[in-house]
C-alpha cells in the first residue's frame, strides 16, 4: 500500500542517507580487499606449513632458504625457527583480518537495516 501523496519510488534522499550509502560503499570495498588479503594469508600459511613439513623430511643440515629474491645456505635449525616465527606472524595477521571482516560485516548489516527500512525496494545493496 502506498501512502497518499507519495509513490513508492520517490523517497527523499537526505544528506544523512547519502552519508550512509557512501559508508556502505566504503565498507563493501574494504570487505573485498579483506577477502583478497585473507585468501593470500591462508595461502601463505599453507606454504609455510608445506615448507615446515619438507624441512622435517630432509636429512641435510644446511638448506637453502629464500630471503627476498635470493637463496642463502642456512643451518636447518635456524630455518625451522624462522619458519615457526613466520607461521606465528601470519596466523596472527590472519586472525586480525578475520576480526576486521566480522566487524565490517556487522556494520554493513546495520546500514542495510537502516537503508532498506527507508528506501525498501528502491535501493539494492546486494552483490550480483
């Protein structure tokens, strides 16, 4: 049912509404960036786990370890400790990214409630 004098598609957009729409757009962009960063962090965790497993299987005391773009001959024990440290850093970073993603998703849900409450079907905030 429509209210007298207004049609369903002619809702006035206030400055506050526009700010909420812009904020939703920024959150959506950040969410896509976070998804990419989370994917990269998960791949790095898997690669470090694979490297750790390969290191366990090797019987050499000196192994090649990539530092930047160069491979250096490093004692196996030192490489193990470096890989463990990298794994810890990567998993902490992954947790931080996941927490930020949860926060953004919650904020986007709140903005959706507000915007859909006012604009109903006149606005589309869903991904295609």
